[in-house]
């Protein structure tokens, strides 16, 4: 029998940098620079010469925002700002006076902000323990603009435009947020008047309005750095000075104006209704909308410039494993760096235009992609970009199931959606049903969905259909494709027999305790501070069966690294409880800092770039390495489950948590999540928790907002990423979202947790709720979670236990349902790193 590892205090008493920190800093730097997207580079102003002096302005110059706030934050040892990064690289900055004046404004405004939060918290209509967090979430810090600039001794200036956002609140399309503030506009225009060359860096977790580019032509370069993690400043210097050639590509469409997004009128608070969110745009999210409806964008999906040029030649198209469960298509390409000065990497993207017989569709969708290695000038790389045939299917609610219509599937290849050109085709002779399913999550009210401009799409398709005969093509017969039918209601057969037997030996009381996080915590049930033995972790499972050798596992946030407290105290053999505010903003919000007593222990974690920036790398191998690094830290601090990656779709640029998520595209999202999971789970006993399942696309009223959408949209856009991640990488866990979907809380939804995740996609891990999901009334209960197959209620409070006891007595919750959930939890715990020998 494996022995539970003995618990010692995590972290170190020594503050010296540990070897893993040094190694992971390097990786954070590499990942950041690989994800930056060069949006504009007129007259090849970039890269800059390191001997040239630079004027540096903007809030993010000295206060670079490394990541978003809330549970997605990471308490790292220290971060490198852009000012520091440039100076470390030997650049002389001419605007130190401006930066010092800005810093003074910043310190004053931070103190005022802290007071505002504490004052607001007093009147928050929530539980005492939640007051500060609610006030904090609803009051994002707004960076000051700084003083007006003066001319300094250089002709080149950089302006860093920064925005803070985080969980619990959506952003606004107003000055100071999505738009530049009036003062920022004046400063930037003045900079453009004073300096010949201006470079704009965008340091925000989500998109911002870029119409200033039309007014100021001497903003010659724009670099989208998102929120780049603790090594951001060094990574910026690497790219600006040409040590690294930019190779990131946008994972979202950047509209000309906010109003161009199809749901801009109704998103979140925009129409004054945060209770019901009707997804009227249907499947036409992001580029699927712009490309189908021919709405021009400023920068399109998949776009990003380099310091060099590439030629992409399509050599052929082939199929693999026809007649098997998972037939694949491969597009063979040859990529050459045609520049003469810089090495670089290119992302080759494959888009497909599907026939539109009976089901109207987007004009094109991403089907596959691959990033080249570093190609020196003149160097060539050949690759085959493979994707499953199922990537070309659509969901028919009538069938119900996944199907492909007969006709010509146009294959487009390029280094962005816009540049991709028709180059090959796949012809299917008859309708193919890939998988028959049940209908799930039915609409409870009428929903009018946007309809596709079928005539315009036909016309666009006809432009290349003529050439299809002259391009490489493959034919697939319907009989080449295997049809499957999902078998539902098979949860019991999927359980581990050993776990089921073990659970039979547990009392009902123990089962109830195990079906929630441990409420015996000493630090309140607030976000990110409910863990007991690893300070700053988000929760821990019950130790009630420790005598039967069942360990308690620790869960900690992500997705930009591991979120733990940077330090904590141990006194008289116990961890000194810390006020919750110590877990936010590196303890800045703490009003009365007590003199630490006892022994101080340090838990230094690496702040990686945020999710969006990681995805902008389009580099799965890199994401797997990031996952491995995070697992190394999980192992260091005895964390079993990482509460990441965040996989919600960027439905609208104002979602406060977009920075944690990858993209507007489900395929890219799913592939990136799978890559990170593969990295984390290569460390035995460590696992990811993909979240928030599903449709957590807005933060205002996130616990009460009802997402109203069609089943097809749900499946093709909002569930697809989860499905891909599960099928490809079997994450150890998944977290449900706070919101309702067609009237049912996601946490209480059997259709999602059991039918879709387990029956259809064969998910074998545990499902947990988001934190405090069951606290707000009778609509979403602990028993409801268990019935749905949502195994563990987090972080767990006595009221959850009470609810289960009551419903078990009343017979509305069956003991079998509870024991089934506990069996899945037990299996996960047995596989965890809490035993001396973790299972491979
Ligand atoms: C967030 C989750 C997070 C959890 C634990 C919640 O507020 O929505 O993403 O994992 O807190 O910190």
C-alpha cells in the first residue's frame, strides 16, 4: 500500500533564488516574447538599435502590468518592468523625470484606491468574509495618465498603454478603459508631435480601441504585449532590440470600433441587463462573424508581422486512417524564410470553408495550424498540418448529432485568416453522420439568432470553386467514415472498481465530507485562501478518511502560474492565519500589517504570461514546457490540482477575465489547453482543472447571469474547446462555471457534467464547482451538484453538508449518486502526488 507523504511546511526559510526559479524565469521570458504580436511596423522602424536613446512614456513603462487581478493573479518574487528591461539591455532612457513624476502620481492614486475599496466594502450586501473581495472586484484600479511630456534628446518614443482587469467585473467601452482617456489622448498626441517615431505597446488583458492610429501616422509600430508575466520587461527588450523576432499571432479579431462586435449592444452591462444574456449572434463569434458578414477589421484573426518574410507553398493534401474512428486530413506545406537579415518563425494556419447545403455555416473556420522552428534567412521547413475530419463537422439539432454535408470543402492556407488563400479541396460524396447524440441544454425561451447571408457566401464560394479542379484535391466517400452513436447512462461502468469498493467502506458522513472541500479551514471561504496546509492555495479536500489511507489533496489557482502566498509564518507548530487581503495584490490591500511572528517561510512561484499571451504563441510545444514548469512548482509546494487553464471563449472584448482565456476560437483554445495539460500531467500525480465549464463569458453578475443560447452554438463554440482538451489530454479535473445555461446552473447541470463530458467525451477525471457557487440561494445546491455528476463542491461549507444530509433523508438525493461522485474523487486522490510513490 502506498504511504501518504508526511507533511512538512512548504516553501523555504531561505530567500535565495532557487534553481527552478532561475530556469522558469527564462521560460517566462521566452514565452512572453514568443507571444507578442507585432501589429504594425512602418518603415521597418523595429527592431531598434540598442545604442539609440529612447523616450519612454505611459503607465506601463515603470508599472508594467504583468497579469490580471483576482484568482488569476500570481504572487511572484519580483517582476521586471519595461523600464528595467530596456535599461538592463543597455538602452539609455531620456524620460526618467517623466517616469518619476508618474510614479508619484501612481503611489498617491494607489493609496486612494485602497481607501475606496475599504470604504466600499463596509456597505457590500454580502457575507462579512466576502465584503472586501466584492469591493475589490467591483473597483478595478485605473492607472493615472501621468504628466504632459516634454521633448527629450531623441527622436524615438515608446508609449505603454496599460489596463488592469480581473474577475468579478467586466470592462467598459468608455474613456480610461476600452478607450484612451482624454488625458492619455492628449499625452499621446503630444508625444507624436514631439517625436518623429512613436512606438505603441499595448499592455492590457483585453483589446482596446485603436482609432488613435488613424489620427497619428507617426505611431509607426504597435506591439501587442498583453500582460507578459514577471519577465515582461526583458521580453519587451528582446523583441524591440531584435534579439527575438516577433512570431505571435492574434487569437482574436480586432474590430475597427467596439460597436462592430456583433453582441456589443447587449453584452453584460451594455444594455442594462446583467441577468439574461442572449447569444443572438449564435455561432458567429469573433472572426466567424467578421469573415462571414464581410465586416472589415483593424487586425484580423491569426494576424501578426515578423521582422522577416516567409513564403508558404502548399504541396499537397492527404488523408490518414480513413475507415477508423478518427480519420485525419493532412495539408503538406513548405515554408521558407525569404528575408535576408533576420531569422524567425512562422505560424501556418489552415482554414476550411464547408459546404452550406442545409445547415448555414460560418464562411471559414480554423481547422489546424503549426508553427515552424527558427528559420535562418533562406532556410526551409516542410511540414504536414494534420487535423481530424471531425473538425469539419457541424452540429445538427434535428438529427441530433455531428454531421458533414456533401460537397466541396475549400482549404485555405496562410499566415493569418486574411492572407490565407484557397489552395486545395476535399470533396465528400454524400452526407456523413460522424456521431449521433442526444439533445442537451434545451432552450427555455425563444431566441432569435442571427442568420447567415447565404447569397453572399454562395457568391464568395463560387469565386474559388472554379479553381478547385486545378488545385490538389482528395475525395472521400461517405462509406469511408465510421458513424458512432453515444451510449448514455454508463457512469457506473466507467468507475474504478477499487474506488467503488473503497467507498463502500466509508460512512455516509465521510462521503458527505469528501464531496466538498474541507470547511475546517482556518482562513475563511474566500477565493484563493481556503487551503489549510499550503497558504494561499484555493482549497483542500477532506482528511476524514486519512486513517483509511486516503490523503487530502491541495488545489491552487492559475492560469498564469501557481497562485500561493509569497510568504507565511509558522509559530508554535502551526501556520499563523493571515487576513484574506494578504492574498491580494501582494498584500498591498492590507491596512494594518502586523509585525510577523514566528518563522517566515517563502513560496516563490513564477508569474508566466497570461493565458491570451500564451495562446498568441500558437506554439503547443512551448505550452507543454510551460505546463511542465508549473507542475515542477506544484510538486515543490505539494499541490495536486492546478485550477487552470481557463478556456472560456472571448465572446466580447469587455469580459473582465479575457486575459485568463485563450481566444475567440474553440479549436485553438482546446489545442492550447491540451498542450498545457500534457505538460502538467507529465509530472506524476499532478493535474490540470480546465475551467469554467461553460459559457462563463461575462463577469458582471457572474453567479446570476443566465446564458440563453441554442444547442448548436453551445456545442460548436462554447463546449468545443473543452471537448478537444478532454479527448486529447484527459485533464485530471474540470471546474463548472457560476452562470446558468438556458435556465439551469452549470454546476447543477446533468447534461453538461454527465451527458456531454462523460458519456460523449469520455471524461475520466473529477468535476468540481467554482468557489462558493452554492452560497447564494436555493437554485444551486450541493445536492444538485451531486445529482448532476459534479463531484465536489468547493471550497466547502457546513451548509453544503447540511443540504446533502437533508436531501439524502428526503430521498431527493440518492446515496448511490453521492457514492459515485466520491468514488471518482477517491480515484483522483489515489493518483495524486500526495503519496510517497505517485502513480505514473
Ligand atoms: C474563480 C475561479 C478560481 C476560484 C478559486 C473563483 O472566484 O472564479 O476561477 O479558481 O475562485 O480561487
